[in-house]
């Protein structure tokens, strides 16, 4: 089977994912998952979630590049990209991944700053005198 490409997004982070049948290797920005995320075990679990749900942890090889945002948003973008690639790789996986909410892109982004405010909603401190 050919290589499958998918893009995952979260906030301002983008993950480009290439999925091929293989031995279960994962390369993100030229590094392994452990090198890339270091000691962030919860984020590693989050990235592996779609693979564990479909039992494809040792059956597919993933090569991915991430850009923009922070490491947490990049991990979420990678999870979204892997999920989209898996559902395209095997259409029956969609029935497993959809109820878990993994196919839905998290559309929450940072609210813009408004004029006269210190942040998006925070007003300047009031001074009585």
C-alpha cells in the first residue's frame, strides 16, 4: 500500500503526517517520540492514543514534521494528523475514532486583544484617586 498523507492542526501548530505500513517506528522532525517530547508522558500518551485505539502501534510507520505553536499544541496537531491518516488508511477505523472525538479539529484559538484593554478582556486597573 502507498504512503498516506494527512495534515493535523491545533491553535497555530501544524503537523504534516506520512503514514506507511511498517514496524511501528515514529519519526517527528527527524527525532523519535521520546527525544521530541522528552519527559512529557501525558503528551506522549495523547499522541499514541489513535494508534492504541486502532491497535496499529506496531503495524504502521509514521514520519511527521511539526511547525508553529508550542510543544503541547504541536502534540495535539500530531494526534489529529495521525487520526486523519489512519481513517484514510483503513476506512473501518473511522467508526472507532469518531466516537472518541479524535477526528474533530479543536478550533479554539487565542482571542485577539481589543483597544482600551490590557489583554483580550482584562481592563486597566481602576484608580479612585
